[in-house]
């Protein structure tokens, strides 16, 4: 695809940018630096939020984390898949110079997000206890987990709409707005949590319900900011009322681009579900350790994703402009940048994992199991530091089916059966963590081979 003639001039790099020309390193920095800064704020948020949860006790904390990593994560992965598909379409439209097509794609994606949010809210209102039961959490966690889940699902529109809007802006080359959003969203969330969890400023102490309400409040604020920017045209595209009229052809295109990454992301949730089910056969400390380790481990993707998302936009805009050499150069550069950035962080997490866990629990069994899990996690994510750049680059090019098939096959054909089998050997929980590490080795190898065929450059 080449640039459309007579289209609008590129917007300022600070609020949406044409990243298909000029210095590749500067384009990467223009987009990834503000995104990275915004997610550094997310890391701080995760640490403070987890400290709030730890003050409620091990059972409420485990209930919230398990819900976050299963049912809520399921919704997040679906929204993220739609966000990835939308980002890819917007990036290629911007790269070709067709800003109206980018705006129409963005409007239809938000329309789709609103429909999904209404359906999810109805499901949460009606089936929260049943959804909690299939999460894999221990039954004694239900008094805390069910009301927490119900509130999250009822107020899900901030999450779903915000993720789609973020994908639109990143695809348009706007990394500044997500930074502004994070600078507002995270303090609002923590303030509302602090007030409602512990009953400060005369409000009732709602405990775990206050956590859910705080998260929802922050997400609504973020969606409000994103909507203002997009509908007022304060970035490189503008959504108008005409863009919100249902357009079946565009919705179908978004669906075609979104379902493969959504399915791929759901394989991650399936793995979490499976591991939680498997760990129920062990002492309760193993499941508690896994849930705490998951939450600590989420800090790493928060740092990682801005860089790999930048790779998707760089590749998408380059291919939209017909520059395959630039697309390949973007992949090579972002692998070096991402791995070089993430590996020292992972080394620090491995070295200080015991000290981090001790901030959250004093249970010796949880500390021992959690320490082992985090050691395997850091080794796995060291491989993912390369894999995620390759994956998001392929998705930025519009190549979703190949990576999805690889992930689906390795998850259900290798990882889950192997984790179950090894858990019943003398390895116990270590067998589960070993299966997760092997999954990353095999998935990276197969996805790298898929990229080497060069099919993604011809889409």
C-alpha cells in the first residue's frame, strides 16, 4: 500500500505522528518514550494497589488476584485483541496517508466496544457467582471474590472502551495522550481505593469492594480523557458523528483483524485457569504463592508492552507506506532495545524475589513456593522479551493467524497437558513451572521461524 494523494499533512509528533519516514530510532523514541513513562506509573500503581490488598489479609488478596488473572483477565484479553486489531488497521491507514479511513475505523471500534460492554455488564449482574466458581479459586474465597467480580463486570465499560481508544491512539502514533491519561488515572484510582477500602474521610470501609470501585473510577476517568482527545481531534485523527454510524464492512474488517489476537491472548488466560485448577490439589500455600507471583509478575509486562506496541505501530505504518526494508529494520532494532531494557530488570526481580514477596506475606510456605515460581517466571520472560517483539511486529503487519495457530497449538497440545502430567510426579509444583518455561522456548522458536518466511511482508 502506498500513500494516498491529497491527504492531510502529518500531525505533530507529540500528539499523533506519521512514523513511516525519517529516522527509525527517532520514530521509535517518539512513540515508545511517553508510553514507557505512562507504564512506569502503572508499575507504581501496581505496587501501591497490592500493598492495599495485602492489608486486607491473605484470603481477600488471593481472591482479588485470582479474579484479576482469570475472569477479569479474560475480558482484558478480548479487549486487548480488539485493540491490537484496531491498532494495526489505524497504523496502516495513517501510514498510507488516509486519515479519514483511520477515523472511520476508530469510530466503529468504539461502537463495537460499547456493545460488548453492555453484554458483559448483564452477564456480571446475573452470573457473578457462577463465573467465580469456574475461576479455579478455592471455595472459601467466594465471600470476597463474588462481590468484587460483580462490581468489576458491571462497570467494565471504562476498561473496554479505554483499551480500544488507547489502541487507536498508539496506532496513530500518539504516545503522549496515554501518558497524560496515566498521570490522571492512577492517582484517582488509588485515592478512591484508599478512601473506600479503609473508610477514610467519613466514607464506609468497603474492603475489597472498595478496590473494585477504585479501579472502575480510574477507568472511567481514562475513557473520558481518551474520548475528549479523539472527538475533538486533538491528535492525528478525529472521530466524527458520521464515523459512529454502523458500517458493517468496517466492523467486519475489525472483527477479522481482532479475533485471532483475541484467541491468542485467551490462550494465556486458559493457561492461568489450568494452573489454578492444577494447584488446587496442592497445599493452599501453592495457589496463594502463584496468585501473588502472578501479580508481581504483572509489573514486568507493564514495562514491556509500551516497547512491543511501538514495534507494532512502526511496522504497520512502514508497510502502509510500502517500505518493507524499514519494517524489517524496525523489528531488528526493537528486539535489541526491548531485550536490552528488560533483561536487567528481570535479573533484579530474580535476585530480590524473596525480599519482594516478604513485603506481601509472612507465610513461610507461600514465601518458599512463590520464590521458586518467580525464578521460573523471570527465565520465561527473558525469552518473551524477544518473542513479544516478533509477535507484535507480525500483528502490526496484519499477520494474526500464524502466531495465533502457534500459540493455540503449544498451549493446548503441549503446555497444559505437560503441566498436569508433571504436577503428578515427584517434581510437584516445580513441574508446572517447568512446563511454562518450555512453552516459551517452543513458542519463541516456532514464531521466529514463521517470521523468517517473510510472508508477513506481503500482506
